[in-house]
């Protein structure tokens, strides 16, 4: 009996050893089969603003630098060279120079040079003759004066002022280098990259196929022979497909918490993780017109929120409460808990908060006899609609009668951009976990995505101050201060930061789901299958 | 007869022109176009970029000019370009037609081959336990939504066989081909089979009470001969009408079934194209469906004459 136990113990000890061994020696070959949640509008990452494009097409490209794909938390420390061999900042922090790898070829055989880097960023900055149909991240390069080249293998970003965070923007899955010799139109339909996988075909509403790039400049990679994405818009069918083994992996970060339970019960061997996706659900308040031009009403609104109720109803408790920046431990820039709880509306005593909210409403002239009627506008899809319904229920307690105004997807952002709403519920996704991207895009005066018209010149000075700061700990303190001020000003009250699930079959190895962005972890060059 | 056919063809042409105008205008009356959707995905609207894109796609032109461009192209076999994939619309639509046609044909076949015999059996055994059982089956067919039935089938196949029929353009075995096409066809055809069965039953019940049926029995004709040769032949006309109408309604069921079973056919493509406001695809697909419906109706009318010699179309 003792020998059997010893044998079992030895076997148990051997298991992790086997795992380590198998992790160290990836097997070659196999097609990774993944279902895709919808048919992306095009194959051009630069022209898109949804990770529906990044997931299937990031493996076709390389960036200058990228977030290390097996490190779950994107940070400055996790940035590694990709097409760049190395990089260096000038002493004044206004020039970032990249030495480029030599001998890299595009999938059509043409050589990659610094001219391609210049072309890509000139196009992103709107400087080149060739134009993207749409250029959603043009503002990322507001501080870039010019991109210059020195020979075929050196490119430099010359900045108007120091911006250390530029490197994180360049590491995003949203920032691949495009070839000069291929038009933006062709990149939308037949993308050419330098990446580990070559584009084979994209059949709208059907499938996207990629095949191994045998000439990939990173020797020994990729491990897979190809990747096939089957487009399945019906979530139930997709999950059943995964459970039945038709797919090796679900679409990343697309499995909701209730569905995750089904997956785990029907496919107990599946590996599933639940991670934050750096998407916040927030309230947009049109502060430029009555009644929300009154700061008291805006504050009352923020005080009425029971964030835990949202999280328990929608995510069975698996979501996070925070400010603008993604909460810890996933987020790098989140305020400390004590600081967060000191913000009005974030304290644990919901009844006291609401009592205060009612007083503010009464001060503004509203009460049980004179209730404020507002339309709560939101996009007509469940992840928007469901929290909007909960919001309407919660604001009832502070004399606000909300009426749900569901807006067709095609009309949602045009409506919001026109400021044709008074109160709305919106989702904001962040491509990188960095304050520069979040603050300038959503809160700076005149920004296209500043839907609430919030404009505070004092706080804008702080945006710049944190942006130029090289010392991370000093920058963090500035970011906390800004985030606290944004919440106190009720610029765009954050309700919660969501978490979602991803699952894969146990034989799929090398998958890392990023914990502070859902846009950057899909190169798949080091993914392999142990079968 | 010839004059009737010519008149029907002219009417068909006028109907199709009318449909083309209605589709074209309705699509543009719905708020939002492809440009709005593309910018919606980006989260903000740059008015200059938006105007440029509208110009590039010809959406800035007056609506009648856009219509004339479309019809002019259509007459020359040029269906335009998909706004989304930027490929010729014909290239996008053509490969999907056989998939949906196969599914629709199988669904109709299923509907007729199940619905008619069961309707006859139910009528012949009126009031029996078998009749009640068949009527329950037909009621369930009419009341179960096809998407729900489709999902049930998928869930059952996963839990019973550990596999599910997901579309594969090149099925390796006949069982795979069966699973890919026949299972969805049954899911979508169940409703029309139920309807066909009910119509067949009521039509048969009416015919079976006719004097000539009693005469046939008195002459010693077998039950099978009475039911199928004498009764069914005369009861079939309303059934053909229903099958013809069902063929037109089938597209609605196919949209759901193609989505649930993930079949890349025309119906699902139409929904996706509508979501993107991909006008060239939607316009041409709706026209295609309109042509199919108009031709199906015409064929049904012609079938009447072929099946029932008493029917003659005159001027």
C-alpha cells in the first residue's frame, strides 16, 4: 500500500515536471481553430477601433516594439523589441530613435526598411498623400512633430515635448507597421505584413485564415502551421462549438460570467480565465445644457450609484470598482483604495450617499413632489442596455425618473458627438493602460471623444505635467490626483470596470490573456498545441 | 394561355421595378449609413473624413442618381461593390446562393415529403389516437420557433454525440453532409411541414366527404387508391398554394437557421449586410429574393393548370 502511495506521489510530482518540460519544448504544427464573435469590417488594424480586427490580424504584423506576449500585465517594463532592434531616448526626451532589424521581409518578399516606418506614421498623422478611410487614433501622435529616417535601418520620432508614454502607444496591438508599397485599400482586404502568419483569405461572415510565415525573421517561430477563425455571431452556437471540441479556443475575453459556468460544467477540462479588459461602464452627462449644467445635480447623480449592485447583478461579483484608470491589481495607475473611497459616492454607506444626493436635488429644486424626468440614452446592445436599466432604477431614489432611450448602433456615436443627449450610459475601452491615452482622449477640451463637453483648463495642465514626467512614482501620484479630481467633478462617473472570460482546450499552450488591455496580446507566435 | 403568360410576365416586371424602388428608398430612409457605422466603431466622427468617405462611396449623390446608377449597372450585370469587403457584390453573393438554395430545397422537400403523407394519414384516421398525436406534432411545429428548435438540436447533438454540425464547405462523409444540410433543413422545414400537414388534412377531409369518393369505394377501389389517386389528387391544389407561399416565407426562417447553424448562406449574409448598411449587397439580395418569390408564384399558377385539367387560363 505504501509503495502504491509512493508511486502516486511520485507521479504527482512528475506532473508539473512534465508540464515544465512540455512548456520548454513547444511542439510544431497544427492549426489553431478559434471562433470569431463577428465579421470585422476590414482587415486594416489602423482603420479599426475594435479588437474584432486586432485578434485575427495582429498575427499578420509586427510593431516597432510590443508588449511581451507572455506577460499578462502591459507596462513599460514589459515592452520588448519587435521590428526594432533597440531604442534610445535623447537626453531632452524629445527624440526617440529606433535601430531596425535587418533582413526582414514583407510577406510579398519586398524588404522592410525605415521608409515603411515613416510611411506608416506619416499616414497616421495625416501627413501623407495616401489616406486612411478613417483614422481613429490620429490623436495618439499629437506630440509627434515628425518621423525621420537615417539610412534604411534607423527611424526617429521627433516630439514637440517629452512624452515617455509614446513607447506604450507604439507597443499596442493597434500600432503595427504597414508596408509603403501597399495601398490602404489593399490593406483593408489583403493585408501584407512581416508577422508570424501570412494572410490567406477573409470571407466576410464566414472565416479568416492565416498560414505560417516560413520566413519569419524570429527564428523558430511561429510554432503553429496556421490559425483559422470561424465567424459565429450566435454566441450559443459558438460556445457549443467550443464545448464539442470544434474549436481550440473561444474568442478572447468574450465569454460572459454566466456562460463561463456553462462552459466549465460541459467542458470541465477547458482552461478558463476571467480577467479585466480595461473597459469601463460610465455615465455621460451633458454638462453644457440644463438640467445637468448644475453641478449639484451631477454630484447627486454620482452619489446615487450603488456600484456593488451593478457588479453583483451583471457579473456575479466579478468586476471592479475604480476611477478612470483601471483598478489594481490589473491596472497600473489606479488610485489607492483609501483615496478612492474618499471620493463622494465611493464610500461604503450607500444610504448615507443617497441621503446626501437627495439634499443636493432638493437644493436644485427637485423633490418627491417635483421629480426630474430625463431620458437615459444608450446603445441598443445588451452590455449597454442592461446597466442602463439598473441605473434608471437607482436614480429613482433621488427624485430622477429616467426613461430608457435605446439608440441604434449606427446612430449612437453620431448622437453623442452632436451632444444630442442629456444623460447616457456608455462604455469606454482603453487600448493601453496609460493615462496619456485615457486622459487626452476622454477628458481634454475639444477632444472628439470627450462626449460630455467636460473642460477644465487647470486639469489639462496636470495632464501635460504627468505626460512629461519620467519618474513613474511621481507620475503615478499626479495621475491619482487627476483621476480623483475627474471623479469629484463628475466629468464622466465611472460605474465599474468589467471582467470577462476566455477559455481554451488544455492542449493549447502559450496563451496569455492580458490583464489591463484587450487589444495587445494576439501575436500568437509562441502559441503551440500539445497534441 | 400564351396571352396570359405574357401578361403575367409584364406584371412580374412591373412588380420587380416597384420592389426595386421601394427597397432603394426604404434603405435610405432608415437612419444611418455605412459611413455612420464605420465611424461609430471608431467612437467619434471626423466630419471631413466622413464627407470624403461618403463622396468615395457615392452616398453624397441625389437619391435618384444613385438609383439610376444601380439599375443601370444591374441591367449590364454589374451589381456594384460591397461597401464592407470592397469586393464586387456579384462575387460576394454568387457563392452563397447554392448554399441557401440547397438548404431551401431540402427544407421544402422535407416539408412536402413529411407534411403531405402525414396530413393524408391524419385525415383518413380522423378522430383516432393517431390523428390526435399527429395534430399535436403539427401544432408543435407551428408554435416552436425555428431558432429555438435549432438550438435544441445543437445542444442535443453536443450532449448525446459530443459533436455538432458546423458548416464545412467540403464534407468528408455522407453523415457529415447529412448533418450539415439535412439537420438545419429539418429545423427550418418543420414549421412548413406542420402547416402543409394541416392544410392537407383539412383539404383531404373535405374531399373525402364528396360523392365521387363514395362512388369510388362502391366500385370496389382499394382504400389506398381512394385516398391517394382520387382524394389526394383533388386535395393537392391548396397544398401547392401553401407550399408556394411557404417558399417565399422560407427566407425568414433561413435567416435564423443559418445564424444558429452558422451556415454562410444568402439569408445570414443579408442580415449582416443590413447591419452594416451595405446597400449594394442588401439591394441586390432583396431583388434576388423578390425574383425568386415572383417566379415561385408564377410557377405555382402554372402548376395549377398542369395538375388540374379543369383550370384553363384565358384572356
